[in-house]
């Protein structure tokens, strides 16, 4: 049963240009800005496994209600969000004979906070109603598998930045791909000026080419 209506994958064209960060504090973002920042998608297994995670912050849930994007809530969710940081997760497995990869019982995960602390994910709701959809890709005509879950961990500050690491059972990952995928929420930093708070762009890592000895 769904907790919150999330726009699910309607096709496998799920690649986005690198996101620009919203130049606003999380609490002051509009609904669309907040959704754009919070909803993260990554791929693994040769870009045939798609993983989307959305932290359900109090402000985001409230804005979903205001925007009538809330479809249904489990009665335990308000208490869960009070005491935990919960993620809405969706899997889209577009690879033949990999139905088990869409079963959240085969996944484990933890969150790494901005201070290096580790917080393990507990599945509060893992929907075993895996759905199949027709797909047509470089494997030819086949089926893809969809599933969703609610995973929770300790109460964390999303705006300070964190990384969600998810691991699939190695036996279910096609060779030679890694069984790990990571989704990142970068810290949102601001400085006070006479004109109010100004967003500080995060430093970009510069990759230096190897020049030899």
C-alpha cells in the first residue's frame, strides 16, 4: 500500500541533467524546489537498475498536503516522521530475469551523515507487490519490475548533507557490476549579509590529469 503518491517511472528515460541546487533554505523552498532537491535518482547494473529516494521531511510532507499531492498515509507515518528520518524508495529493474532485485528484502542500507556517523536503514514498509511492465530496450522485448518501500533511520538534518548507501545481495547483481549504489544530498550553506542570507556554492572537485613521472 502506498504511503504517499510519488510519480513513478513511466519509462526508462530517467536520466536528468546534473541538478542545480536551489538557492534557498530548505524551510523556505517552494514545493517544486523542495521536491527537486530531495528526490534523487541513481542507476547501477549497467544503468538497468534505477533507484529513487526521497527523504520525507516534515516540511515536504506538509507541502505535499497543501498541494494535494498526498494520496494516502499509513496511520503510523506521522509518529515515524516525528522520531525518524524516513525515505520513500522506488526500484525500477529493467533487466530480464531480475525480479528478485526488486524485492527490498534483498537490500540493506545505511546513511552516512555530515559528521561521518553511520545510521542503518530499517524497512518500515516493503511492498512485496512487485509489478511488471512491458519494456523494449537493447535486450529486446521483455518486462521490467517496479517496487516501493519506506525505509527509516535516526532523526537527521537533511540540509547539512548526507549520503544514503544501498546494497543489493551480490548474487543478484549482474557481473561485473557493483552491488552498491549511493544517493547524495549535499549540504546547503549560507552566509549572512546586509541583504540577508546568500547561498554559498559548494566547491567543485578538480580532477587533474595524470602527467606521468
